[in-house]
């Protein structure tokens, strides 16, 4: 016979508490920022833990050089790196809660 309790209840946490903790974790992630760069810091991207891009900073010297293709490549690298770092941040923050949801019955 299977246990009708949810994973959170089996761990001593009622589903409402787990939902509150998940909502709080998501709110925390929205406030936490990560930064990634490319081109030895020539392009920097700041992103939240919910993968919202907050800022792109481009070294003015790079703009003065007028090398659009290089700039585009560096922005792409920095954005993709920021996404990866942000996803790792989210995984670390949410994995304890997700583990409770995935417990075998």
C-alpha cells in the first residue's frame, strides 16, 4: 500500500509550508545577482537568479574600436555565462526543496 502523505508531509513539512518555502526561495533568487564577463572584462553581464538580465556593461574602449562583430560575440559569451551561473545559483537554492518533492513513496 502506498503512503498517501505528500513528500513534504513525510519529512515533517506540510505542503503549505513547503509552498511558502518555495515561494520564498524564488523571491530570494529574484533579488540575488550574479555577474559574468567576457573579453577579459570588456563586456560584463549582471543577471538575477531568475535569469533576468539587469545590466550589460561594455568597456568604452571596445566601442571606440568599432569592431561590431567582436562586440557581438563578447556580449553573447557574457550573457550565456551569466545564464549558467544564474542556473547554478537557482539549483543550489531550490535543490533542497525539490529533493523533498522527489522522495519515493
